[in-house]
């Protein structure tokens, strides 16, 4: 817990575009900051998903309507997630204070996660505002990442302890469908663009329990498997939306996790289990460079054969005929080592919230 003098008022802004990932990241960020003693206002344009994402809420996080921020007095730090731009009137309040010589909040644009080399060069750079309601102010770029020269990853201070204390056998007893002896468990969370049917065929070659998360194209899974949700040696369970912390446990419990976007991608890595990443497809195919950059980082210490080809095929960047599941033991060992490196970095103050707090302190 921070001493009282260090407590700051944070305004975190989030727009929900077409998926829930942005809100997922912002909620984790807001809760982590609140746990460290800060006062948090989370301004969201559509907070309905929090009903299932965080049903218990968080008494230390105020969830407020995005548009109502126009009448609010800015706090000490303003974080706009992924360049969502706070309401113009809210920014104008900051600009007016600046023009009057008064203290103004530190304005941060929390960007998307990437392992691309340019992220290190761009992280922490100022962006002077020359026009618009924020003219005269400075916005700062803050990039999450995997190296010391980036903003790190969101890791709650108790995350590793919760992961270590997790008992998968007990957890599975709470579910209506449980893995049978010798049956591998696979979680599936992907975009509509993913070759779901081809994956089901691949998994059906050996005993597999598939848990298809809400947000996955469930209709395609159901159509491919039929009313019994079975195909070959594969059987499936279609899950409802589950709270974030329950989804974390799902990742810890499964042998392989297919994840998408950013929030589930980070949590899958921290789970220390084999994972496959489905990126949000961009019209200029920029996601291919993003995938390749992460693949280079992930494979740098030890190569997992077939992992690159599987990733490319799963993202429509290579023919599915090139896809194969990596050796399970080698994949699992490497994923565990990768997670351990991330945990160690976080424990040493390299997690996103620690670096964000230090970034703010260095510029106030």
C-alpha cells in the first residue's frame, strides 16, 4: 500500500469498440492500481460487460459513464486506453488549467501490446498537442511490452501466488463436464476469422475435451460437431461468459489454450501453459508483423517445432495443411519457462502498473 502522500486520482478512459478486450484490459488496470492504494475513476462508454466480467465489482473503482466526464474535474493522471480520446470538454478543462499556470494531470495514451522493435523506441515519448481542445498540453505514449525498455505486462501483485495455490483437480469438480483419464483439455477463444472447423478435425484425432468460451463463433463449433457436440475423439462444452478471475483459472487448468486479442493473450502466457494466439486481423495485414515479432521473442531461447507454422495457419497467414500441434512435452516446458521469466520480471517491479506508477512519478 502506498503512503497517503503518494495516493493519486487516476481517470482511466475506455471505449468498447467491437469486442470486450479493451474493457478487460482497463478493468484489470483499474483494479491493480486501486490495490496499490490509488483512487480510480473508470470512464466507460458501455460498461454492460462488467456484469459478467466482474460481477462483484470493486469498491475501490468508480465506474462512470464516458460522456459524464465532460462535467468532471480531472484528477492527477489521465489514461486514455488505446487512443480512445477523452471527451473534448474534459480535455478542455486540462488545457484551461494549463493556460492559467495551474497543475495539470499527466496525460497518457496506453497503447496496444506488441513485441515489434519500434515499441522500445516509441515507449515514453511525448506527443505535444498543437491543435484541438488539448492544444498546449502534452500526451505521453506508454507501450506494454516484453522488455525492460517497454511498459511491461499487467500482473497483479498476488497473481503468482494465486497461480501456485491453484488446484486443477478440485477446480474441475465444479464443472458439469470433467476430463476423463488420458483426455487432454483445450480452451478455445478466437475471432470469427479463425479456421475453427479445421482445428476441430485436428483435435479429434485423440481424446480431447474442448471448452469453447463465449465470444468464440459458437454456432460454427456447434454446426461442425452436431447436436452431441462430439467429433471423433473430441467432445466439447460451450461455455457462457465467465468472470475474469474464473477465466484465469480456466487457462491454468487446460493443457492448451487458444486465445485472442490482448487480455487473454497475456493471461495465457502468465498461465505457463501451451497457447496459440489469434490476432485481430487488420486490413493492411499489419497483424502478420506483430505475430512474427512475438514469435521471434518467444522462440529466442528455445525453438518449439511446428509452433510458428500453427500460429501462421491459425491466423490465415499460411495454408492450414502446414499446421500441426507441437510436441506436447517440449511445448509445455518452454511455455512454463517463458511464464517464469515474465513472473520474475514482474516481481522485480517490471509489471505494467509498477512501471506506469514510476513513469508518472518521474514526470510529476
